[in-house]
């Protein structure tokens, strides 16, 4: 089975692209969704996060307070590293287990931090969803009701657009309207089916 690692910066439209692949019947395993699953109440990762960061990162109903945790780790590299050492192995293990259970010509692993976590070498092809930084900032500010300054800081903490494009085997340009995505996804779908045969 051909394994495509899909990545891209915040606000580039990775979810819009994976939705289109799923509509074509392609299995998608999304690291962001798995990340939410591994921190559900009762999961070992949530208990480890609470031990490391304190009870303030858990809400009264026992769920992870993502906003609180994000505030803690964003400006503290050691805290971020500690969080990643709790989450990343569990996310990888869950994704690999699900991948192993699939029977399909190809599958997509949607991993925003594909490059940063050293996983680019574990996939057959790297697909980067790309758009201009101005578009990223506009989308994230609108989506998250965030300040431009905050979004710029997030972008600066991520791997640069240039670095992402350097590892790309395939690129989807998502700078334009949503309807411009489907033809690009359909073309890649045909290509990946041909590659997997």
C-alpha cells in the first residue's frame, strides 16, 4: 500500500484536502484527531499531562484544557518538549496500528508536524498543502478569532513554508477558492492509484 504523508502549515487547508480525499474513498488517518483521542479522560496520556503540568490543564469535567495547555507550552520550549514526549509516541503508535489494519491501494497520513517529528522518511510520498503566508494569517485569524500577532508567532514556531516545499513530492496550492481544490485532489488521486498498482 502506498503511504502518502500529508502536511502543511496552520491555515493551509489540510482538512479541506483530506475531506476531498475521503469523499473519493481514500482512508485518511489524521494525527490531530488521534491526538484528541489519546488525551480523552481515562487515557494514560491525560494522567501524565496532568502530573507534568498540574491540575490547571484539566477542566472540572475531567477533559484536557487545550487553551490552558497551549498557553503553558507555547513560550516554553522545555514544556513543549515534555508534552511532545508524552503525546508523539502514542499518536504514532495509534496511527501505525490503524494503518496496519487497512486494505486500500493507498492511504493518507495527515501529520501537520511530519517534518518536525522526523516522519517524512516513514512515508512513500510527501504531499504539502500550500498557500501564501498572508492567506494563512487571514484564515487562522478568522477561524480562531486570533490576533494577527499571535498567528504570526505560531507561524514562526513552525517549519517554514520553504522548508516544507523542499521535502514535497507533490503540492496542492490552496491559495485560491475552495472549488479550486477538487481538480487538484482528483488528479493526485488518479496518480496515486497508478503508483500503487
